[in-house]
C-alpha cells in the first residue's frame, strides 16, 4: 500500500509509547492509529488508558473506542479496519503512526492473518455459554473428539483458544488449524515502515504501573467497572478480560477490599507486561528498541531520529 512511511510503535503497558506517538503526530502531521485490543472498546476509556478527549481533539486518532463492549472484536477485523484507515491516511496526506501493545495486531499488519469463517452469533453465544458452565477440561476433551489435531496444540486450560477452535469447527466444519494454514496477505510492507519498541527497564515499568493504576482509580476506573457490572456483560466477552476489570468487580461484590483490588490489578498488569515483553523478544528483535535512557536522551529530537 502506498502510504507515507508508516511508523509502528509497540511496547508494554505503561511504557510511554502513546505519548511518543502523540509527539510524532504533532511533529510529522500524522494520525495516531490504535493497535491495542482493549482500547477499541468504548466503555473503558480510563481503565484501558485510551487517549483523552483533549488528545483526540489535538491530532487525528483512529480505531479508539469505536466498538461496543458486547461485541467480540478480533485481529481479523482489526486488519480490515487498519487497511481502511491507512488508505484514508494516504488520500489525505497524513502519516500513519500505529501504536499499541497487542502483538497479534502488529502481526496482522506486517505478516497478515489467514482468512477465517464468519461465526454466526448463535454459535458464538452457544460456546461462550458452554465455557462458563463446563467442568475443567471438558471442552478440551470435546475438542479432542471433534478436532484432535487442533486439541493437541492447546492446553486444557486455554479456554479462550479452545472456544475459538470449537466455534470455527462448528461454523465451517473445518479445523481451525486448516484455516490457519491458508495464504496470508500483510496490510503493510515491512520494508517500508519505521518499527519501534518502547521498552523501559522493568523497575521503571513497575513503578509506572503502580502509580498509573492509582491515577486510574482517582479518574473513575471503579465507576467504569460499575457501569459494566450494571450492563450485565457476559464474563467471556474480550472486554471483560481488560486489566483491572476482574479485581474491581471483586471489590464491587465485596470479595476484595478497595486496596486489595488495586494491588491485585497492579500485580496482574505486571504479569501481563512480562508476557508482552517475552512475545516482543520472540517476534520483534529486528525492530529498534528504545530504553528509558534513550527516550530521555533524545527528548524532542525524535523527528530526525525517525527518518534517518
């Protein structure tokens, strides 16, 4: 696709990547494009650290808060939506700055995803309901009978992927593994991109995670989760796995004190960051990694850095 050299900015939660994207959009005449699987949902601006309304008014943003929480957004839909946004950016002369912490979304952009069948709502609802009621290991055993090759690749406790495999098999009669092996088409040409991973040292990240969650609480994170609680969303929906939702739900139901819920949310965020970094090291070693020291030393000189 012929667009102004897209800038891809990945990194763990609380790394400062969104701030960098905003500065680059200001300096380069860009549009900030979301690549975070939770920031697509409209119900959780505070808890998912979506850009503020002021930031969105300051420079163009895309793919933030545009999906209802009772939908199951996917990497495949993201690839389609991102391709549309990049085409529009090309037509309007805006430089795409794609930023987020969801590795699969960047994989969809740079490598493509295999085509997948449409899953009817009735099938999706059936397996989501089954996941909430099944005994441990029961759905994995069912998948092993229907699609033994796919089941052999999944841990019995990996409920999200087991349900996905059952949905696909139920909807198409074909194994998810077969679908995954079909040809893929990337959205962007890797050779025509600038690729950055913002990766502060772990002690810096841990301190930011703790401070940021306290700030989220002060900004209304608990009230956002209260609204989710009142909406009665299915616990199996992707939105309900957003960092902090389960501990704050536990606080609302009286199972955890406020401080215990905050501590639990901070802990699960640190654990998630560890997984993000592990994934990035396995898939993004060819990208330019920026430590906190490098971020500080460059200060505002990222424009010349980006294009040289």
